[in-house]
C-alpha cells in the first residue's frame, strides 16, 4: 500500500471517529432535556417543563418513540395543570394519536380532572368511569377516588359514592377529612344520625369544616330527640351571621317549643324560619305542605292574638289534609270569639267535609248546623240540610231531639220554598210540627209561582196546601189564593165558590187576605151579574181595608157606583162616583163619565152635559173624551136638538177620525137629515158611510134608509143604480149576499165554528166586497182562531185590522199581531201592534199594542225603537205594574249590553224597587251587583276598589236574605265567589261555588261554578319541597 493510500485511509478513519463522537453528543443532549423537563414537572414548574416536552415531542428524529410519546403526554398534563385553554384538546389528541400508550389510563384521568376543575361533574364522571383504578399511578389514587366519589355525589348517586368516601377515611391522605364530611352528610341523609353526628364532630378541629359542624350538630340533636342539647346551643348558634341552614335550625327549635306548649317562645323561631326559607306569606293561595302557617297560626291563637292567628290559619286552608281540617276548625273558634258568625259557619262547614279526623268532623258539622240555624241566611236551606245531614251521619247523637225541634222551626222560616219542599218531602215520618211546616212551605211555594204569573201551576200548590189542612189558618189562606188564581184564569164560578169558602171560614177575618178576598168576591159577583151581592162585598171591603192602597179603594167606589147604576139607583151611584172624583183618582174621568150618564138617566140633561164637558176641561187626553163628545151629540139628538146634535157629530168626526164610532155618527147624522127631509144631505152622508165602511152593520142600516129616500122620491131606477155603485152588486145579488151571510152568521153565533168558518169563507169567496164582508172576515178569523188554525185566521184578522176603524179593529189587530209574533214574523207583528198602540180607544188596548211593539223591537234588535217605546210606556198615566217592569227591564238590559252601566244601574234599581215579579227582581238585583263588581275590577285606586266590592256584596246579601229567582240567585252566588276571590278569600270563594254545584238544578250555571272552582284549585297546587343539599367545600386537591 503506498503512502498516498495510507494517508487517505487514515483521513477517513479520523472523519468517521469524529462523526460518531458528534452523534453520541447530540443524543446525550436530548436525554438531558427530557430529564430536565421531568425534573421541572416534578418541581411543578409546568410552564417551562411544557416547553421542553413540546420540543421533544415535536422532534421525532433523534429521540425514541417512547420518549416522544412520554413528552406528548406530559406536555398535555402540564397544560392541564396550568389550566390552559388547550388542555382538553391536547389530552384528547394524545388519546387519539397514542391509543396504545402506557399513559392512556392517566390521560383519561387527567381529562376527568380537567372537567372536574371546571365543575362539569357529569363529563368528569364519564372519563373517570373509563379509568382503570388499578393502573392509576402512585400519588394520584386518592385524588382519583375522592373526585370520582364527589362526582357521583353531585349526580345524586349516594349509594355508589358512600363506600368510596368510606375507603378514604383510613390512612393518611389529604382527602380523608373532605371524604368524612361527605360521608357523614350521606349518613345524615340516610337517617344514620348517631354515626353522622360522630363523624361530623370528628371534623370540628378542621378549619375547612369548623363553621359547618355546629349546624349539623343542632339538626342531628333534633332528629335524635336530644332537644335539651339543641336548646342549650341554639342561642349562641343563632348569633352566627353565617350559620349554615339557619332556617332549618330555627324551624327545629320552633317545633321543640311548640310541642312543649311554649307557644310564645316558638313564634320568633317560626318567624325566622319562614323569612329565611322564603315561604309564601300568609296571604298567598298556594298549598305548601311544608310551611309553618298552621303552627304560627296556632301559636297566635294560643296567645290570644286572633287576627294574626286567622291570617296564618286561613293560608293553610287551601290544602286538603288533616292539618287543613284542624286549621279550619280552629279558625271557626277564632271567628266565634270575634263575633264573625258567618265566617265561622263557613269554615266549620269546610272542616266537616274533610274525613281526616272523625271527632273534628262531627263537632264541626254540629257547630255549622247550629250557626246555620242561628243565622238562617243561606237561600239553599243549608241550615236544614246541615241538620238532616248530621242526623243521617250520626243517628245516635245525643242532640237528636233538639235537632228535630230546630228543623221544624227552620222549615217555617225558610225562604227557598222550592228547595225546602224537596227536602221535607224526603222525610217520610214527619211529626205534626213538620207537617205544619210542610203545609206552610207548599203554600209559599205556590205564592212564589203565582207572583211570576204562572197561575195554572200555582193553583196546584194552593189546592195541595188547602187539602193538607194541618193548620186551619194556613188552610184559609190557601183557599183564598186558590180562588184568586182561578179568578185570574177566568174560572169565575169555581173561584166564587172557593172565595166564599174562605170568607165563611172562622179564620178568614184574622187572615191578611180577608179584605182582598172581599174585593175579589165583589168582582166575581159582578161577573155573575149579582150586583146587589157585589155591592155588599165591596161595602165590607171598604170597612175592612182602611189601610189598603188608596186607588183600590177608589176603584171600589167606582164599582159600587156601577152596581147602583145598573139597579137604576142613580143618585146613589152619583154619590159613589163623586168620592172618586173628589179624591182626584186616576180613574176620575171614568167616574165623571158615569156620573154624566147617571144624570142623564135621572132626566137632568143639563148636569149630564156639564159633566160630559168636564171630561174635556179636567182630563186632557182621557180615553173617555171621544165617548163624551159622541154622548153629547146623542143627548142633543134625544132632546130633538138636531142642530146641536149635528154640530157635535161633525166635531166628533173631525176630532176623532180613527174612532170606531165614526160609522155610528154618520148613521145618526144621515137619519137626522132623513127625518128633516134633507134627502140630498142624507144621501151624501150615507154615501160616505157605504163607501168607507162597507160590510158593517151600520152600512146595511144606511142602505135600508137610502131605499126609503129613493122610494119617497119615486126614483126606483136611481136606487138600483145607487146600489150597484156603492156595493158593486145588483138588488138580486144584495139579497143573495144577505141570505148567504145570515146563514153563515147563524152557525157562528151557535158556536158551530168548523161549519161557520167554511160557510163564512165561502161567502167571502162569492162576495169579496159584500155588504157584510168586514163582519164575515172577523167572524171567520175568530172561528179559525178558536179551532187553533191560527195560520188561516191571520189573513182574515189582517183584513179587519187594516180596514177602516170598526168595533172589531182592536181585537183583530191584537189577535193578528199575537199570531204573527208567535210565528216569529216580528216585522209583520210589529205593524199590527203599532196600529193598536196608536189607534186603539181603550187604555188597555193601547198598552197591549205598545207592549207588543217593545217585544218585537227586542227580537229585531232595533235598539233605538226599543228605547223610545219603553220610555213611552213608562210615561203612561195608567200603567200596569207588569208592563212597567217589562219596560224597565228592556231599558236596563239594552243599556247594560252596550256598556252604559250608569243608565243600566238606574233602570235596574228602579226595577228592583218597584217590581213584585220574582224573576225581574232577581235579575235587577244581580245586575246591580255585577255593575258594582265591574266598577271595582276597573278601579286602580285600592280604596275605591274596596268600596265598590263592598257595595256589590251588600247588594248580593240583600238578595240572599229575600231570594226571588233561583237562576239569578245562583248567578249572584257565582259573582259572590268572584268577590271573595278578588279579596284573596279563596276558602269562602270555593265554598260559595261548591254550594251552587251541590244545590242548583241548572247545568249551565253549575258548569260555570265548576270551572271557576277548578281554576282556584289549580292555582293552589302544592309547590314541590326542595331537597337537602350539602354545601360545596373548597379543597386544595391538586
């Protein structure tokens, strides 16, 4: 080998050795960096260590795979220890990239710690469950076990957490005391009070727990029954402003004092517990079973602070449990002590309906029954029901005899006769006293129905009361009322017999109905045309009725005058009529007219004419004005003063062009002209009569006189022409007309209405404009009406109604209108009623027309016309009470519907004050209460709102004291419940609604009451109690 080759070999060798030395030096440096990083990690210098680990982990060449794996793991742990934002990402990435790493188990543990540190215990627990506890590195095992147990604890899995905490109690580790705390708390929750107390007391020296242990000690003393030890420590304990579970401890101390009867000592602790636990205040209406309302209320009760006691006990009554039953019973005693008997009665009833304590239930029911009897205000006879319920539930009670006596008394004083009747008829072994009460109730139920205008139904009750015949005084009254109802039904003969029976009974003169019986019997005698007997009854009435209504006495004098007039005792009649005239009674115009006729009958024409003229002078607008003017004309005619007669006839025709007597005046005028041989004037007058009033009796009479005139003038052909012109018939046809009509009329007068109707319609078909067409239409209408064929009768009634005025006009207008109304054709009916109201000559007919118009306007919702008509009715001088009621009710309802509450209130007030109809009165009183309630609900001012509610309640109380309508009474009770609810008195609201549900018959209002009751109960749904939780303890566990 030459020298050059040797030199080359030596050079290569030197280079190789240098390179190897350089490689070994680099590896050594990286190993030193890893050891340095580990040293920094051990010394908890995580930030610097993380940089070194990151560098090693990122340089994959020059380090072993294990070193890079280790570096990545420790870099992630450093980030976790430092609480860096990327810690979670690093750990998750490590697990993803190094699934087979020896650090996988610890990485999972670190992820659990990461979530634990951030309070995400559920996520932490998920990772802890993936950790193999046997592979947890030394030094980390106790931390893992504690944190895993704590996560289980926070998730409520005490069963799994408890043994883990128990394992940590042995040995020396930083988690021993925290584990003991949570272990003791679980024991406390599990009811292991003695063991829990020992464990808690072991922690008293640990600064982390020193402030909490006394709280647990106090509570555990309570649960262990070591009350004296609790009371010994409580004063000092409650001074600690940071005392844990202060509310619970105050509650326990309060209960200890309460159970020992130390009510005044218990109260401040109950107040503290209530304030700290944020229990609902006494005015709330939600059932909270864990509250202190009953205990506080009872403490106030026992210390005689009744207002405070009532406030808290009332809150407890929203619940449905034994405590609520006792609260209600105690409230009852409080209200009795305060003199609030109505309220006491209410709560005793509520307590008696609960079945938790039999003794309280029985005593509450008896107290309720006694108070119901004493107050006797409830319109649903709850006083009667309560005693009957009591006897049914406790048949062996020592109060039985006392209760039976009370029941008899209650039945005699009840005002809800319908309900009472049902109750008493359920008693099959009634005593004499109860049968006496039964007769009384039957009679008064009949009166109640009678006052609504249902005479037919009322008769059955009066008849039953009379037949029971237990109390002769009640029997006498029943006979009177029975007779009165029959009289109003038009059954005069039977009514007269019964009234006679009443008047002849030994108790009649002691009856409050005696005078009225004489008055009615007088009318019945007149109806039978027994005028002397009628006068006797009216005279007796005047003697027996010194204190009765003045107008009825004046009416009696008019009837006495009529009886005397009929018997031609005219001077006597004048005396009676003068009594009415001098008293300025509203029927003085009638008396004056009759007085004039009496003077005429005496032959004193001058006085007759004077009195007839007085009607125009003194009684403006009298319905007798037209009659008076016609009578003056007839008087002059009778005195052969034809000129004056003609003058007054002409004035009459001019002043009263729509009078039914126009045709009579025309006939008389024509006859005057005929008698004075003023034939042309007679023919002109008769022509007017035949033209405008064809088909009437007067037109037929006129035609006969016309015939005489033409015969006297020897103008027979002119007569035939006249007949054809005025009647559209020939003489022969006129005769056929007369014969055909007469045959049909005879059947009608004989009462053969089926044949008459057919015959009259046949006549009208042959002679549509016949001489008797008007009468034929009316008689056909009446016959069909009597046969119940109203639809066929209506066109005939309408023909007469719209024809020129006749004696049939008013009847045709009234009957036709009623038929159309009942068929629902209100527009057609209204037209007929309007004619009757404007053209009728009698007050009664005009009133009937106005009443019909009012009803049609209501049906057609013509509000302006409705109000105008109602006002017109109320301005009438002679207005029947039932019509005035209807007009006021219509006005009130219409105003109320349009929100005009002030006007509605005025009309309802007038209606309530003036009506004797129970339904109207009930409606009016209810709506007045509803208006006041609505005003209250729209009031922002608390004082004004309170006053409006009080006014509403007062109106309802007045209705309850004198109920007149079942329907509106029930509506008033529902409104009363709304008032109670608005005031926060849920108990009374619920009970009021319950009384409707149990006692009212109508489903509509029952459903309303049920919905309101359900709404209140729903609002009182109990709140769920909170669970006892251990406080979180900050522990240095890293």
